[in-house]
C-alpha cells in the first residue's frame, strides 16, 4: 500500500469516529432532556412527618421552626429565637397561626356552640338529638313565659301588691305552699321503677300536670280568699311534674350519647333549656307590661307548651322494648313477618297509654285468682305448658290474656311468656274477625263473643306451636334492628307459681 492510500484510509477512519461521537452526543442530550422532563412532571414524593427542631427552614434567620400543632381543625407553628451559637433563648417561643383570623360572626358562633353543642357534634350524638333539643327549647320557652304570669298572679293573690297585707302572713302562706310541694315530691318518688319502663308516658303526663298546676295558680286571681289551698295544690302538682322530668331526663340523654359522653350531652341539654327559659321570661315580661287577657295568654302559652312537649317526647328514639314498644314489635312481626326499625317502633308507640290505667288486654305476672275463676280451666291449661316456666290463659269474664310465671322463670322465659300472650291475643281476635257474621247472630245469647273453654284450649295449643316456631326468629330480627330486650322493662308482676310440696 503506498503513502497516498494510507493517508486516505486514515482520513476515512477519522471522519467515521467523529460522526459516531457526534451522534452519541446528540443521543445523550436527548436522554438528558427526557429524564429532566419526567422528573419535572412527576409529583413530589411525600416527606415523612418531622417533629422536634427543624433547622433546615428559615435559613439565614434567627427564627427556627420547632414543631406544628393542630387543634379543632386549626393549624399552628411554634418558632424559637436562636443566638449565633445555636442556643435558644429563654421564653422565646412564638406561635403562628396558619389560618386567616376568624370573622367576628364566626367567632361568636363558635363560642355559642361550645355551650350548647356536645363535643364532636354531630358524630358524638344520635340523629334524634337535634329534633329533641329543638322541641325541648321551644317547650322551655313557653314554660318560662308562663312562669312570669303565674308568679305575678300568686303575688297579687297573696296580697304583696296590697298595702294592707301583713308581711308575716304573706311569708307563712308562701312557706306553706312550698312545703306542700316538697311533700308531694317525696310521696311521688316511690313510683321508682315506673320512670324506667314507662318513660315517655310519664314524661308527657308530667308536662300535662305542670300545666294543670299553672292553671290552678292562675285560678287564685279569681279566688284570692282560697289562696292557700289552691297554691298548695298547684305546687304539689308542679313538684310531682318536676320529679317526673328529672327522673326521665337521664335515660333520654343516655339514648342520645354515643360513647362515654353522657355528662357532656346532659350539660349542653340543660344549657339549651335554661337559655330558652330566659328568652321566654324576657319576652313575657315585656308582654305583661301591656296587661293582656290572662285567659287568652294562658290558653296560647299552654297550647304551645303541650304541643312542644308532645313533639319532644315523640322525637325520642329509645333502643329498649318496654310494654308499648314490645306490643308494636310483636304485632308488626305477626302481621308482616318483620320487626320495625328503631325509628318506626318509637314513632308507632302510644305515649298516652298511662301506666296507672288498668285496662290492659295482656297481664304479665298476675295473681292466680285473677287468671282462673275455677280449677278446671287451670287443669286444662297446665299440661300444655309442662315444659315451660310460664302459663298463658284467657279469662273470658274479664276479657284479658294472662301470662302467669313460675318460680324458676328467667329473663328469657318472661320475654317468651309476653310473646306467647301477644300471639294468643292475636289469634283470638283474628278468629273473631273471621267469624264476625256468626258472632252477630249470637250477641243476644252470649255476653262475650270470645271463645269457650274447648275453643280456648285449641287456641292455646295452636299458639304454643306457633311460639315454638317463631320466638327464636322474632328475637334474632329484633336484635338485627338494634332493639335491646329486657324483661325488667316489661314490668312483670311479682307473683310466681310454686311447686306443691
């Protein structure tokens, strides 16, 4: 190979190497740009939480971030002043809010909520808390307004506004009035357990009694010479109503509380009642200056009070099954095959079935002589319930279903006896409805359209089979709906059948 050919070959290799280097450089630049773009578009990776002193921030400043804090949805930063030697000065901690300052209206609303709303609202209370408190506040508003007129009437009747009134006699009459009220309060306190199982019924009856007492107090204006007996009677009624309200308050608040916040719910509920009472009192004072008609004012305020009280009681959703709610649940189960929800069962409960009324078709735990009028009827029924701790029968003379309890009856036995009594009651009345045309022909001959002894035995036997098949299903469905079943709230009688030695 000559010299010219060698130089030409070297030039070609040099050109080839330079071309390769140039293409690699362009490729490297493109890859670098692509990676930079990807890094720029990728979301920043979350940094782990940092606590304690953070000196990376505020570089070049005498402030250093110590930590962050959050309270009630508001965030704060805590800063500290540092000297050049990196030693913090004493009492140099500063807090900086990360939110804009609250408006005056928002600050006022936050202050009011801290007094009338439980902490963690609305998650900390049941959904029925708001309607209950709304009606409760309205009831206390009308009650506070009524208090102004009743107090004014009592003072006028006792003679405070008359110059000839003897101060000693006025004081004695007033003390006797209050003393009579306290005696009535002590006597009514013996009702005890009824405040638990007939809570709503006693609550509404107590509010009605409160209005009755207010009406009697206003009557002293028409009969001032009867001040002492009328005022004593009114104060007894109002103190009995106060016992009822106080005794039923805690179970109601307990139904609203979620978790261990019953004290908070109670405190805020009482605060709402007091605020509403003060507003009603203030409005009534302004109205009283115009000397309105006492009868008209009393009628309007009483209607508002009673209506608010009724709506207040109806808005309470209890989880327990007392007599009234147990009846609603069993009747719904027998007719439709389903147990009503908590809201449905409470709304369908009759709150005017007062506990002192004796006209109840089903008697749980009665005396033997109340259920049976002759021994033959007992001997017919006793073998059917040989394996049970109760006995269910029907007394055609009194028109009641009786569920007698044996001395070994437990909680579930009492619940089963009550369920069996409702099943038998349902079967008898369904049978009467189906045979209504036949019963109409016998109305002149029979004193009662309900079944004879032989028919009753057949009904009881059939009801026993139904209870054996349905009671377990009823209990399971009731628990699924959130109901709490307890025999103590069914208020069974104390009588028990014992074995003969």
